[in-house]
């Protein structure tokens, strides 16, 4: 695996004081997840979206693999356009409604419908590794996050640390990420896009402005096509041009955002990596080298993982109301089970006991990965609680929707309750948007809204997806 470019640094005496920020961005995440589930898709064009079935007329591409992009398929593209450029592989079947006898396999690609529950389960595995590798993690979407690793590594070995993060995610989860390392969040974001796919770019203190200077203006963090066009109208073609410009005309043209563009082009960004609110769950997972049927090694892992999540909850000052397990069976079927408790607790022995009990139905099955999770967290200053602290007369537990069940009965569901990824709309929102599509004036299918729209989070400027991964948020009304 290539390490990607590591820019020659200008070492300074202040290196130890500079923060070390990593931006981790999964490459074509939805397509990568589909390839985990169907390994035979590897190497072929893969398009993930909605509305591609014969007879459907409205839909859009959520992501396209790099192989699909060679045919001109792009994220947020009308699905009808994608199908014109890259017909479905299923159309080769003589019985298909859109069968074309003139097609060859080399001219077609695989289309898959968006499956957010599955993608979120894979994202949780990646996020678990990120939280294990960094003291501070800011998850900004289902497939990307910022890490502050200042206390975990040093600039002299930052490239090796980033490579370790990449290798863990590839080995333990099976997806590829690109990583950018820099002293600021905006520079780290740009660095992660610099050498995609499978990139690793390190921008050391003292070289940020030189790294940014030759980049075209649309590569600046927060600049979309509309802003890029307006900057060019001012004669500003590169980040270096913006950095050397008089900031007053920028402020007059773009308001407060103009000053921000000027600062970012100069490498000035004093934002800190901060989590977006309290986490909703803690989880740990572990994969076996090969699927395991023997119960003993699986239960040993469950015990280790249960202790790890309970310990993290205690260190974070969190109580939990739900305990869950995950069992991934071949080829890549994700099975989850959970149990709700009478109230919030901090009880590692209980986590272990419930996790082992929930995992019982998979004890004799071949399993390739196991996981343990505590959820429905409460962060309070109250004394630690255990199940024994609750009135022993309580004989009912509650599921997440309020239904009562007999105490001790397992709450089972196809998926564990999971946190809504930041900036990621639900599939229902996407479908609603699909049924009320925007048009470009010529009756075409829905496309992403203007990427220069005012962002909902001032710390995350709106920008187009640079790796072709279109968040379903792009198709929402927000």
C-alpha cells in the first residue's frame, strides 16, 4: 500500500506546540460497504443510489466507485444519466425488462439500492477504531471524522501513526480510507483529498501555506462551484491568489465568509477538534482471521469487548440503559441483539452477563466478527449506579419504544438503535425527496442542492463531495 506523498517539512522550534489533526475520509464508502457484502463486486463498476429499476423515472446516485466514474457516473447525478453512461449489468440477462443484446459485460456496472442500516453498522466499526486511536474525535458524517492526536503521537512520526490508523481500518473492517494530517482542521481536510484513493498526505507545521498556494480555489475547504466562479471573477484562481489578495474586497463580496476564506487560504484556522455533543453509544468489535465456530474463542472475545466498553463508559462518566451484541456471519451478514434495562446503570459485570446471554444463539454458528455495545447513554454527575441500586420489586424492563417486557427477556431486533450520523438524512427523507424531485428546468431528475448553500453547522462549511461520496443529506430539504 502506498503511503502517499509526505511533503518535505520546514522544521520549526514550535513543532511540539502545534496540534496534530487527522482527517479520515472513507473512499466511496457506500460502494465499499456493498463490496464487503458481495466480494465479487470488487474491481467492477459499482453505483449506489435509488430509482434505477426499469419503470422508475426519478432517482439519484449516492456514490459511484472509481471504476464507475471512468464512465462519467458521478455522485448526486440523475440516475437516468448514470444508466445512459453505464447500463446495469442485470440488463445482460435476456429476461430483464431493460435487456440490450448489444451490451457486453465491460460496458455495464452493478447497481445497488441505498441500505443505510447496513452502512451505519460498518461506520460504527470504523468509528470504534477512531475512538480507540484518538482522545478527541469529531464525527462529521457517516464516512468522515476529524481526530486530534496531539497527545498520541509526534510530528516526527505522524505519517507512521496515520498509516497505523489506515491499516487497522483496512484489516479490521475491510474498507479503505484516505487520511490527511495537518496542524489545522481545514488543511487536514484538504490533505485527505489530496491523493485519493487510499491516500496519506502529511502537511507539517510551517508548510501549510506553501501546500495550499498552488491549489485551485474550489479545493479550499468550504468553497463550492458558485463561490469558485465568483472568486475567479475577482481574478483569484488559486489559494495563493486568495492569500495574497486584499481581504476587504473579499469581505465586501462574501461578508464574514470572505474573511474566513482569506484566513483559510493563508493556513489560519484556530478551530479545535471538538465532539458534536455527547455520544449516544460506545462499542468495540473484533474480527477473527477466519470464521470461527468453536464457542470458546468467541465468548473470550465477548468478555474482552464487554470489559472494554464498560470501562470506556465509566471513564467518560456515562450510564447506559441498553446492552447489545453483534455477530457477523459469512459472507457478511450483520446480526444484532439488544436488551433494555430498567434504568441507567454503570455495571461492568452486568454488561458481560447480558452480552454473553445475547450472544448465545450464535454460540455454535460460524462467526467472522463479534461486537459489544452499550447505548442510550446518560451523562450525569450522580453517583455510579448498578442494577442492584434499582428497586428489586421492579419486574419489567422497557424497550426503546416504551413497550414493557418481562425482566430478563432479550430485546431482539434486526439492528441496534444507532446514533444519527451528523449531516446524514434518513432513507425515508431521501425517498420523500425522491418523490418530490427538483428539476433543472428541463425535466431532469433530482440533483444535489447548490453546494454553496448556507451550512447548518458554522464549523463545517458546505462543500461538494470531493471523493464522489454523496451524503443522503444532499437530497434532504435541510
